[in-house]
C-alpha cells in the first residue's frame, strides 16, 4: 500500500507539488506552513489535514516533503525534539524529502539529524519553476543514500521528467548551486547585452533573434529575453532567490579557494535589486538595473 505524503512549506512550489501528487493518485495527508492561511486553504483544496504543529505532520504521513525558505528555516523544522516542536518528534521510520535550496552543509546536517531520529532523508534539489512543479516536469537532482532514492523513485517520477541521482548527501545541493550560479550569470549578462543594445538604439527584437542564432544564445534568452525587453517580471524565480543562490555559490568558491569574479558581480547585482525592494520580482528584473532610465 502506498505511503501517505505530507508537505511542510506550501508556497507556490510546495503547493503545486502537492497538487501534482494528489492528481497522480497519492494521498496528501497533511500540509503545514508558517503562514497558516496558505496551509488551511490548500488543505481544504486537497482534502488534507491542516497541521498546526510539525509533530502532527510527522505523525500523519510516511513521506514528508519540505520546501522551506533558507538554512535557518530548515534547521528550525529539524531542531532536536528536546528544543520544541520538530519534524523529528516520532520520526522513527519516516522519510524526509528536502527540496529547498540550501547550503550543502545544511543538507548534510539535516540528514544526520534525521538518521539519529531513526528516519531516512533525501535531498531533492529542483532546477525548475512553478509551472513545472504543477505539471510534473521538474528537473530533480537527488542525493543521499541510494537505497532511499530507489525506494522513492516512483513518487519522484510523478514530479519529474528528468530525475537524476547525484551522490551522497550534500552533492545535489552543490550541483544545484552551480546550476543557479551559471544561470544567474547568464541572466545578468543578457540584461547587460539588451540594456546596451537599447542604449545604442538597436531594434531589440532583431537583437534577440541574432543572439538566438549565434554564440550569445542561451536558455535564459528563451525564458527571459522578451520579459526583460517588455519589463514583464511576473515571478517564476525571484530576484531574492537569485541573490540567495548566488551567495551560496560564491561561498562555495571561497571555501574551495577559488576566485569567482563573475559570480561575485552577479551576486552584487541581485543584492542591489533586493536592497531596492525589488526582490519579489522575477530574476529577469535584473534588466531594470541595466536598461537606461529604469532604476537609476
């Protein structure tokens, strides 16, 4: 009999993953979020329990997906049971699937805490956005014990059309950091190219076509180029997340003794957007810093 599933963190990504699994026939037993109205609304939609404590989540399901904001939030939900409400209360035999973008060391620490509580743990890092979460086409990079991955593979394949096992705990987070580092650098570079083209009076539709037919082509050009031109920054991957992810990659480089000047410059661009109060806009909004007359 399939295990029931619960979710901690039901923002746009977590909620749409839960909807997708429900559509695939899985039982979503409970949902939890620090923003209680979000959890309450989704619980009613999915005919699930609105859990008001983390311990209640653990008691409700065999598989618990977590999709929280950052390292601090992750350690908070996996705090030692003696320290208060925690997913680790009664966690014996449970499996945690951690999908948030975290530093690799936090994924490793989470796995250690889960194992000490008698639970299994898998990191499932996502290189995709909200529409992919809803339609089950996430690019999922997983790390942890291979046996845990193999056991969860049928569930994970309902979320992903590109499922990849990377290696031991922490390694999927490392790969995710590098994916986002390169993506964010490409995004910032495209913003500068289009911004300069605009300043030179070039036809940006023509310029984007030329980019697409030459070495300037990229996946980011396909997803963000027109949005940059038209200032259409509806959020799929926020500038605040881009700033966070750029910081993770830059820190990994520093720990490895490497100089990463492009990553550092991109981090500063997204940090500036956040400081200007634009962190809730899509990462394409970095173009607001490069097009003349926008956010000068």
